[in-house]
C-alpha cells in the first residue's frame, strides 16, 4: 500500500488529502499539523488515516507533501535531510515562492532524494482543515519545478492528484516567482494597503463602514488572509516584490500627475489600457 505523508493540514493540505483519497482509497494518508484540531477533523471525515509526528510520518512515506508557510517548509526540508527516509521517496511542497525553497532543497538532492517544488495556485483567505474542498484545485494552475531530467517524481505527484483536475505547469523557480509576484504577491500588497488607507478615511465619516461598495469588497477580499503566511512570502520573494512595487509606483505616479494636471486624455488612456489588459486575461 502506498503511503503519503502530508505535513500541514490547513486549507491546501486538507484539500490534497481529500483529492488523493477520492482518487485512490487504497492510499494510506498520514498527517501532521501542530494544530491538533485540524488532524482530528480530517480523521473524522476519513480523509486522513492516521495522525503522526513529523519524523515518523516522513520516514514511513513514499511521497511527502510539505504544506506549511515558506519558512516552515525550509526548516522541514533541513530536518528531512537528517531522517532515514525511504530510498525512492518523493518530496514536494506547496510553498508560494520557489527560489529559496529550491535552494534549501539541495540538502535532499545531495543525498539522492527526489525533490519536486510545487505550488497550486488555489486557496482563499480562509484557513484550517474545515476550509479545504475536494474541488479547490479544479482548473487551477499547479506549478511543478523538477530538480532533474528524471520526471519520475513529477509523474508520481500527477498520478496521486489525477482526481484534482488541475492545469499542470512545469516551470523554473525564477519564472514561477516572477509570475506569482505580479499575479499574487503584488495584488495582496495593494489590497492590504487599500484596506488600511480607506479605513482612515471611512473612520472620519459618520457612514457605516459596512456600506462600502462591492468594488472595494472585491478588491480587498484577499487582505483578510493569514498575516503569518504573507510575512513569510514577503521575505522569501523580497527582490522580485520590490522590483514590481517600483513598477507599480511608476504607473501610479503617472496617473497622479495626470490627475493633478487635469489631463483627461492621459487619464482615459490609463483606464483604457488597463481595461484591454484585463479583458485579455478573461479570454485566456
């Protein structure tokens, strides 16, 4: 019987467990989470077969999924390198950034342990095992970063998650971090900044903050996400995020100048260009 160990049983880890179980009931799923309530819930739902310690679960597994924040994943990779893992084990992760993780993973590669970087582009501001869903990954991009020409590890991961119906993407770590910096990390910064900025204005009025327009709610929804996770992301993708923040500031300054100068043509071009870009994304 194939054994899969999932460390971190929050939204992503629990959704992986559900998909693996639904795809093959014969797979034994071992789980670990520092919050016992997550593991107990998944045991009660029959999505995880057994709760275990990190070391015991890792040494018993044929495939290991590391589903914590980026800084925790890096620590766990270092710990895995000291354990007596199975010879043919495949280790993967779901971290939101990849360059730092892939660099730390040399400790496994040096011991001929297969490591495949991974990141499913799915989730929400919700946390915990109860927020996981079997359909969470449907249609979502799932990035894989192989560390060798041997694709055996990639094939095993894809087979385990065949029930998830994801859009597999094999990329380099740098390509991944640049893409998610622009498509995920920068938007989160903007949403959080908008929430903070708007609050200062709203607090100076007598209008109930709950009456804000739907556009504000849609734009700032992701600002409700876990601050611990996003602190780790800001640190691990620092250089790319700073570069993209500079690009964003340049565009914002152009609009600010156009508004100050009452340059309606330039203001219109700003919104027209943004509209065209957004519509091309909708068609993809």
